[in-house]
């Protein structure tokens, strides 16, 4: 046993133990014959750094991984990073710009080589930060979405899907980032509220019989209008359907069509249709029979006006930006009498009606995102989504919390084609080659493509790369060595595993029929396929933020089921966001971002991890509260001091996994409490109730063990007095030391998944060990060790002491004041307990005597415990009149505030219109004042 220092220093402990775990291979799955358990991390961007969302996500994963190891499972936590096409290319191009260089100064190959250089030198900072958090990942086999083995899987998936007709090239609208010059995903689009305008325009009928009014927030796009839509049920326009409009400025003739997209209740009920520059209009255009190739595109890749196919845009508009074109279009429409002025409430005329417009911006470039018509590669997501939908419906994949299922089904059942091509140089280059005649050849290699095309056909490879979500969708199986029949392959460019980690041959299970869950004889759902890839597929669980449910989680389901014939994971746990203390979303612009590394520096990783777990309640966001983090640092300190107390009293490491034999009620009680804690933690973790597990062990350690058990056993250890009262029982101190040591061991194991660093330090400090705590054995909740009578007796003692202490506090009586207690209506059990725990009541409750007889008359404090009433005379102890007056005044003040808050909360106007955080605070304040009024009223009643 090594003596613990007085001060708990997290920084020193964390650095030392993490290096030990990693250097001794404790994170490697190496338990032959043990049940495999697998989880993969959502791969962070190689450019990224640890933010508070990462801290939550990875803490939850680490809790499950460490718990699985302690259960004896062969736990593998796959770690890796995503090549992050856009983000990484931007970083490198920004560095080039500082040297007055640009990407196009280099060949594609030379630029990609520079990105690899940056990656080797500067990428992956976040992996070091994950170590600081305590993540027990398999670093010896760290993966990267551009490593050699993974890239092979990506290309195979693309080629195979193309052969099956599930990947195709098409002309459709995409989110176009003109700053980056590429299509981007919805996740990379940031919607901002911008002060804009709503213009009302007159579109003249071609026959000269009148006008139709349309309204728009983007008048410049009228240069590419192809129709005006009205609702078929709108009788105002029935006579106009089928007629043509002669567009102002361009003179283009366009039809008036019917479509449900036009809402008679909105604006004029007539909508201008620009299918080449609006997602809704694109669908309207398709329904109207306009082929994508015939849709007019008035913008180039830099979002500048270009001539359209019919050549009708006047030359004066060509080359203008969208903002410039807007001004020019509005000015000409106004000059020619096609602009309908807006009259405000004061009767003042304006060109347009002011509106707040939801405007899409590129989250990295900061430019306005344009819907742009272009040729891209698409995945038939609707077809791939069907087996994934069935997997969730059948229970083959369980989504936790279940409330997310409705959102999942709604999105998946209405899923659109997935654009997977990006106009970048960094990434997996699309394995497609173009011939001059427009033919496209898709193959794993250029040689294979050439063989398809035939000799003499000149081929040029597609310059686009794949969306990073396409490659990360393969994460659960490509990281396991698929499609090769071996374990995960080393990363390229000198980043392989360490010595002694040669690949182990793993037979590849060739997929058969798509997943078809069946019912077992017991009626439970089960899949028809055994685990694959050395038992690592399917993964056991996936933990993810709800914000990437569709971008990553659902796509892993689609690709996993399609290529492996089985689900990628059995459970999907979706956690919320970590928000600022006031409930707002964190953002750099708001200045409310919290740096988890700063919290670790101040309070230690264990405190931050425990905060994350204790606050993670299924389906709810977490409000950042640094005071709570500080509180969990205090919790760690309390445990540290408890172990120092144990050391000072001869309590050391337990020599048994089973609970020691106990004769003392207090020892029987703590054994039962320990077993109850194990049961609570087991049930909570089984249901992925991280808050329930964390709070169960917290309450047990802080209250039951530290505050009560250690206090109750002090006399036994010091030999000053005995529990129960009476003659000394031989061996009580030894028994108590054995029980206390066993309980501490159970605590350290239970707490290890949440607070790995301090628990490992204390594990070794308490005595010699055969193994590190990280691979110790998880406690068994053996109910045979429970003595119900002993538990009831100690619970009674705790209630008496707690209520006496609380009553003293309410009445302003010093905790150390000795009082006399009379007990009324005590039955035989209570009388026996008073005798047995006489010395404990005197020491802990500061009751100098207890008489089971009628109390004297006069004012007294009354405490009811079960059937008995403890009557404690107060004459001469406090000023009773002053105390009654103080309590009455406090009750009135608390009740007044309580009722005012109740009235506020009962006002529908406040509840519906106030900010959610304001309503929540009012509810919390109401509950606090109601409890205070109730507590003070009880104190007044106790005065008798």
C-alpha cells in the first residue's frame, strides 16, 4: 500500500496512467475466447480539435468500452479520422495563400502530395486531445478514411453500386458553394436570418389581355423563369391556365401551369417557376414535363450571370453577380412598369416589402449557397433505404431514445437521391473515365476502364472526388479489413501499427440475401446471419449526435446491410447537444463556446467526464454548468480523502471478489447498499441511461459510503465504542476493515468507466494488485449477501440522525448542541433499536439521553419516525417566540413568491411566448419556493 498524498492532483495522475495504459497495450482487444464487443467512433475531421460535443460523444463511448472490458469482453473501440475533403483542402489552400500561392499553381498530384505532407505534420491533433479525455481507443490500429485499405473498400463500393444501377450520373440541382467551387451537403449549409425584400411583379400575358401578379425574394432569377404555377383549385386563375406569358426583359414565352406547390393562401397565389435555380421549382418543372437537360441555368460556377440556352438574357446582365443582377433587374422592371410598389402602414411607397429571409450560407466559405443545375454522381438512396427502414421496424436495429424513430422513418421514406460527387482535389477520386463521345466507364483501375472502352479510345478520369460521407458510411466494416479476408490493414505512408501487430487472417463472410430478421421460438427478433469479420460485425452499439442521424448513421445502415447482408450495429444511441448555460446553442459568433481542454486543465478529465455522463438524459440537451463540473471534482476529492482515511485505519485492498462475512449490522447494511448500487448501475447501463448509472454510483459513494458508513465505523476502528452497544465482540475491527476494503474495491470498479484516472490511482494505492483496474472484474450483484433486518435497522438510525440534524438547522440550533429526547408510542422494534444504537445516537445525533416515556410539558421539537415520535424539549435552548416569528415570516415570503410564479406559469401568454429557458427557470423557481414554504411549515409544526 502506497500512502496517498494529501492533495489530489488530476494532471499528474492523468498523464502517468494514460501513458501506462497505452504503452502496455491495455486498449488492444486481446482476450482469446472472450465474447467480442465492438464500437466505432464517429471519425472526427483530421483538421479538427476537441470541442465540447466531442467530449460528450467520446465520454459516452468510453464508458461503454471500459464497462465491456470489466465484464470480461474482448472490447474493441475503433478509432480514426476522416480526411474531411473540403475542410482539409481549405486549410492547405489557406497556407498556400499566405505564401502567395494557389492550388492551380500545382498539378493535381503535386497538390495532393502537399495535403499528405500537411496531414503527416499537422493533422490529427484531435487524437492527442482524445487521449487527454481518457479515451481507451485501439490506437495501434488507428484508421484514416484515405488509408490504403480503406480507399480500396471505397472504390469497390462505388464500382459495385454502379454495376447494380444504384449509382448513376444525372443532372439535378445541388447546393452549390461558389466560394469553394463545389457541391456541398445539407449538413454544410448554415441557414441565417437576413433582412431582405419581397418584390411583387406584373407578368404580362402574351396575348396582351392583362397581367398575372407574382411575388419573389429573388427577382434576378426571373431571367431564367420557365413557367408560372397556380393551384388547380384556385378559381381566380382557371381561365388563365394554358395561356402564355411574355416575360419582361427577356421576352421569353412561358406557360401558366397548375401545381399544388402554388398555395392560394400565400401572396397572389401565383408562383414564378425557375427550375434551374430553386429546389421546389425543380420538382415543379419535372412534374410539368421539363427535362433536367432543358432547364435553364443562368449562373456559372462563380455565381455570375451567363447566357442561357435560348440566348434571351440581354448582354448587359452577363457577368454580373447575383447581387448586382438583382439591382439591375429591379431597376429595369420598375422603369418598364412591371414592378408593383409596396405601400407601408404610413402610406409610403417602396419598391419592395421588407422581409426576414432564411438564407443558406456555406458554413466554411461564408458565401450564399445557390441551388445550381449541374451533372453529378448520385446514389439511389431510396432503394438502399428500404432494408434500413425494415431493420429499424423489425428491431434488428434499436434506436435509443425511441422517440427518434418517427423522425428517422419520415426522412428515410421520403429520401432523395444522394449527391456523392464533389469538385475538389483532395479525397477519393471517382473511378470513372470519360470518352470523347460522352461514354462513361466505371472501373477500379484505369486499365480496367480502358479494357471496357477498347483499344485506341482516349479516356480522361473524372476530376471529382467522393463526398466524405460516402466513405465514412463504410466505417463499421471497412475498418475491419473488408473487402480483404484479413484484419484491418495498416495505414499508408508510414502510419501502420506497431511491431507485433501483424494482420490476423479472418475468413470473410460473403454476403447472402439482404437482412431478413426472423422470430425465434420465444417470439424475439433475431437476425438470420452470424457475426462476420472475426465477430466484429455487426458492431454492438453506435453512439452519435442526433444531428448526423441521416448524414452518417442512416447511410451506414444502407451500405452495411447492402454489402454485408446484416445491420452495421445492434443499437444506435442518439445524444443531444451541449448548450450554453442559458440554453442557447454554442457558437463562436456568440462567444459562448466552452473549451473542454480548459475544463480538463482546471478540474481534471474525470470531473468533466462525470459531468457529461450525469447530465446525459435520453432525448435532452445538456446545459453547460461549470459549477457542476467543479462539484464532480469535489466528488473525486471526497473519494480520495475517503481512501486516505481507509489507509490511515488499516483498510486495504480486498482479497475476495465476494462480499466478506459480516456480523455487525452496519457492515451487513453497507454490503446490501453496495449490491443495490451494482444492480442500479447494471440496469441503467443496459438501458443506456448514463445519467441513471452515474447518479446511482454518485449517491452511493457520497452519501451511503462516505457520509454514513465511514462515520458509523469510526468507533469500531478506533476501539472507542462498539456498534451495537454492549460487550466487545472479538474481531469487529478486522471484519469492518475487510468489509470496508471490499466496498472500496467495488466502488473503484463501478466508477472506473466514468472516472478512469482517479480510480486506477486509488486501486493501486490501496494495496498490491495482480492486474490494472482497467481489466479488473465487474461486480456481481449477489442478493444472497443481503440481510434485510440489518439494512432496516441502519436505515432507521440514519433517518433519526438526519431528521434531528435537519431540525436543528431549521431552528438555528448549533449542530453540536446536546439535546434530550423522549420517545412516544415506540413499539418493541424501535425500543430495541434505541438500546442497540444508544451510543451512535448520542455521538451522531447529539442526543444525550433517550427516554421511552412521556415527555415533560412545554414547547418541544417533534420528529416522527415510523410509528414513534421523538419529542425534544426546547425550553432554554432557543427563543421560541422569536423562532416562531422567523419561521412564519419565512413561510409567508416563500408562499408569496410561490403563488406569484404559479400565476405567471398559469398564464398561457407567458408559457407560449416567452423563451423556453425563461419558462424553465420560472418552473424551477416555483418548485424551489414551494419546497421552501413546505419545509418551513414543517419546522413550525415541529415546535409543538
